[in-house]
C-alpha cells in the first residue's frame, strides 16, 4: 500500500523529500491574503503533477535579514509552470523571523490532521494524532512572500524548506 493509486491513505512513502528553495523575488501582491491577483512570481516547491503525490510533515523558513518578517503564503495548484489565479488555492502561511539565520516552523495545528496510524505517539499539542500536508496526485505546492510595499522586490526574502516523502 505504498501508492495512492489504491484510493487509500498510504502508510509508507517510496522516497524521502527535503526541498529548500530561495524565495528572493518570489512575490505576490502586498496584502494578497488568500487571493492571487494580477501577476506574481511565486516559486514551485514540490511538483506532484506527474507522480502519485507527497506528504509534507515539516514546513520551515530561515531568515536572511533583520528586516520585518516576510509573510510566506503557500498555495496548491494543478499547474507546474506558473501560479495562475484560476488554478491556485491558498492553503496557509507562516511569518518568517526578523533575526538573520533564525528558523521558523509552521505553527502546530496549522497543518491538517493525517489518518496514518502512529501507535503510542503523541503530537506536540498533546493529542494522539499528527498533522501533515498531503499533496495529491496532479497538484503542486507553491510559495511566495507578500510584498511589503508596492516597490518591494523581496530580495531579502527567506529560504523555505519542506520535508516529507513522495508516494
């Protein structure tokens, strides 16, 4: 049961996944919120448009500046070449640190709960279940920082890392 082709929640991953991308210049409009409007330069993080999908257990950012923390938006899309308004759906965000070199993780509880059984394990919130982001077959995970002003090119935007596995 290592494949999502069975229409069941998989218990195992075929290969591990750890991607770190540079979000410098990867922007969406200031105060974008959950809507993608106009042009953007979002960056693809994990592309599952041609495989069985992936599960992401950790999402983190590493700050490269002491400027105000950038808000990093995450989107799921059926496109792997450009984040389009009609295809991209906002799924969450995290705010990067304001101290260079500091790592910030997505908050406990900001990822959906997963069904995979984990006997005897307890999550950081004390519950007997875990949270992770499932990227289904045919989708891609995208990320972009919200511009802090209309002229901000986000050249000091943080690095974004995700860890998990492909099915």
